[in-house]
C-alpha cells in the first residue's frame, strides 16, 4: 500500500519544515518583541515605525513576501545572506520572509501581554529611577511573556503550517515533496492523508505542551 513512498525522502522533507519553523520562530520572537517594545515606547518615531510595520506586513499575503525575498532581494538586489548554493540561499531567504511576516503577529501578542501589567508597577519602577528599557526588561516583559504563552503557541502552530509557502521558491520542505508526489503518483487521497498526519504530529504536541506551560506560568491576579 505504501510502496510508492520508496524513493521519496519524506522524513528529510519534514526535517526541513522543522528547521524552517524553529529558525523562523526564534527570529520572530526576537524581532516581534523588539517591535512590541517600539509600540509602547515613549519615543513617537519608534511607536510610529512599529505601528506602520505591523499594520503593513500583516496585511500582505505571505506568498508575496516569500516570492519577494527570492525575486526581489536575491535575483534583483543580489542579497544571498552569506550563502553560495542556490538551495541554501532560498532556505535562508524563506526564513527571512517567515520571520518578517510572523513577527508582526508575535508583536501584537506580546503587546497584549504588556497591557496586562498593572500601570502602578510601571509607575513605581520609574519613580525609583529605572529607565524605560530597564522597566521593560525587569518588570514588564517577564510578566507579559507569562500571560501570552497561549497566544504565542497559536502563532507557532500557524508558523509551522505557513512553512508550506516556502515551496513557492523551491525550498525542499514537506509541501514541495507533496506536490512532486501527487504529480508522479496516482495516490492523491493517500498522499494528502500522509502529509496531513505529518503536520498533525508536528503541531498537536506543540499546542498541548505550550497549553500546559501556559497554565503553569499564568500570572495570578
């Protein structure tokens, strides 16, 4: 029944999907947190940049962003991100595009967590002489992250599924292999079921684990 799978690197394709997810998640968390800090910053220019970035990027289709990284950055501007092999360049460009897109959603999740921190704590911290970056790092963000584990888990699950868009620029992840197998084999339903099950195996444990973490670290008010 599954003889047609021979000759296809199914595990390798899903491993590329996992790598795309992990690297993009790390980049999105860092950049998204910085954007959230900008959005609550007392500096108008930084607030304006954060607001414009989030509202523009999250309303652009991810496919457009991913294709732009290949056609715009690499083929037009020659941006290769330090790689010399075409496959490696596209892999890194896909991570860049996924990070740029997902960070807008991470930003909004983190900002919602920042808004849950009582204003009195912030005012007390400023009253004893802490600067805005110190207040953010010591008082606000630790509490904000504890309250948004659940929303960030949803963003991570969405990111895992969004990695399929990387197939548009030839990254050899699960969706590209699925398309190749459907073109070569007369097993549409079975192939679709296999890849659906693969993504369930990636996302379901992640959601359950982070849901458990969210309950453990939730801020009791």
